[in-house]
């Protein structure tokens, strides 16, 4: 039975659960439940703190897990990234007082940097030849400078509004672009291949739609140039020999633009259908 670690709370938890459900796995009904078996799919889920998942997987106690790339790198465990899962994107940056003297990465030499990711930040600073003291905090690092605990901070940044409200401004290079990832440990469980196929199918289903349309045969090559599909469109004859029916996968974000271009080429009866699941 494949043992899978999943986040029990936080920003990763809900979307990870939705993704696994879309992949055909059953999940826990009670949020207090720490272990859930899915014998139909020969898997067992362990609900853990996101920060601990890489440690369990890296030790071999669990076979595979879903966590953030930032948490994986900060854990220092033997776990490794298998695939990106395209959710929970975040960016890590340095920030310092807007009216202060720390404006460049080299200005952190000998300074104190507050962060919830000390190993990640230490590794980045050493890579760039900067020696600083990291101050580990579990949260609200933007208050560290004002309270005199640190000279600068390293934290997750989305809009930067929280940092600005604390009188801080972003400086220096990006520390890390993080996202949710599937991670593995020292051994390769035979059930991992099926898990990966299913998760890839979910990612495809979320990013693509099926487009069907009728088109004069004379414009088929132009239409294929507009929407060529993953491999090639499916083209079927119609009763009117001068027309064909076409089915193709297109990126969901571009669906309306593609519909407009196909309509201009003479396509009619253009229909778009969501993809529930896929195997490519």
C-alpha cells in the first residue's frame, strides 16, 4: 500500500485534498482524523503538518508527499522533488526598513535576518558569500525589525502590502520561487507511477478544454495552425463532403481567443467542454 503524506492544514491542505479527489482517491471526512485508508486504490493517507512532511518522506517512513518547495528545501531532509503541482505559488524576498541603510544583499553582512526558513536563507546567503545571523521565528517576521530582534527579514511576498505596512521594503534578488510539489524518498514504491499518472491527468484537465467545431474542408490547414492540439486534432467527415467536424484540446486560458480566430476562418457550431480527467 502506497503511503502518502498530505498537509493537514494551511494553504496547501484544501487544494491538495481537492486534487487527490479529482484524481479518484477518497479522503478523510473528519478533519481530526490523522490517517485514512483507501483500499480501493491501495493507498493510505497520513495528515501531517506541512513542515514535517519532507522529514517523514525523506526518512523513508512514508513513500511520497505533497508539500511546498520552500518547506522541502528548508527541511534539510533526503526527500527530493518529483513534480510541480501548480498551486500555492509564492515568492521569498528580503526586506528591510524603507528609511534604513540595507539596500543590497551585501549590506546584510554581519546583520541579523529574521525568517521562518533559516536553512533556506542560510544556504542562499552562503551561496552569495554573505555571512549573516538568521533569527528563527515561526511567524509574523515583519514585526522583528520594529521590535529590535532583527535588522532585516526574509519572508513570503505576494503583494508586499504586509511588509509596507510594517515600514519595510523589498530589496535584493529573489530567494526562491516556491510552489506545491510532489516529493519522494529514498525508495521507489511501485504505486507511485499510478499516482503520478493520475495527478498529471488532473493538471491537464485543469489547464485544457475540448473544442469541437464544424469547418469547411478548404480551411482545415489554417484551422490546425490556430489550434493544433496536444498531438493532432481529430477530423471526421460530415454528410456534406465540403465540411468536416474537428475535435481538439486547447489551453483553457486561450479558449475564447481561439474560438474567435476559428470563427473568422469559417468554423461554426463551436463548442467547448471541460475535461474531468485525462491520461496522455
